[in-house]
């Protein structure tokens, strides 16, 4: 009898696994009744670093500030950078992260999708800043979102988020002002099919 119970537990474990266990980057789409005002009507791309809890950036909160304006006093050579800075989340709002395209995996960058990475490394920033602006190949974020181990799975279990696979077009090419609405339609359709 004990071995039957053990066998049943083994087969039921994958059903209990959450997004944190999979380790694959995902989109989180805040449900319309999201209780946390920091995340109301947001879309977040989340990765899973090996030595930390889940972390990501809010994709659809442009600040109106440009990178060149942000660095104007300290780095005048960046004054012409026209990339918009997005509000990436409530954690370390004074820190700068970026999602960017690279043909190979840079050191100190978290893979998000094929050839798309998340980083805050200064050397990568300098390389990006030296290249012509291309909003379909990079986005910049002040701050980020982060969760303790198990916290994100608990929020999903409570019904705060829809979870979708990362879509590179949505990540870098869709207009941010309609991103939440468009992914809500997709998430609602996926949920309805289940």
C-alpha cells in the first residue's frame, strides 16, 4: 500500500510544479483585479537566475525620460541617446537594466528568449550606447521586479497573474501602450481553451 501512495505522489508532482520550477522565462500579465498597485495593468518579462529568486522588468510603463536625459550631467557623450527609459519595477528604481538583442550569450546576462537577454552590466550598457538606437533590439528600464523563492508561484496560485511564454515581437516590437490589452486577449483565449 505504501508503495502505491509513493508512486501516485511521484506521478502527481509535475502537476504541482510552478513557473519557478521550470526556469523558462515567461510573461506575467496582471489580471484586471490585481491587488498590488505597483503591478496593475502591467506586463512583466520574468527570468529565473540560478542563484536568486525570479526577477524581471515591467515592459509597459514608459517614463517619458530618455537615456540621454538620464545621463546628461554625468556622461555628456550619451546626451543624444533617444531610447525611452521604462519604469521596470519597484526594486532598486535607481538601477538600470536593459533587454537587448545579441547574436551570442554575453557574460553577465540572463537569457530571456533566443538571442534576447536581460542585464545591468556596465560594459554591456556601454556597448549598447555606442550603437545606433534601435527600439526593436533593446529597451532600458529603471528598477526591476523581484520575488523571494516560492513567492511568485504563490501569487499565480492566488490568481494575480496570467502566465504566457515569452513572445519576442511582444517583448520588443509591439507598442507598449497596447501591450497589456493585447496580451490579456491572448491570455484569456489560452485560459478559455484549457
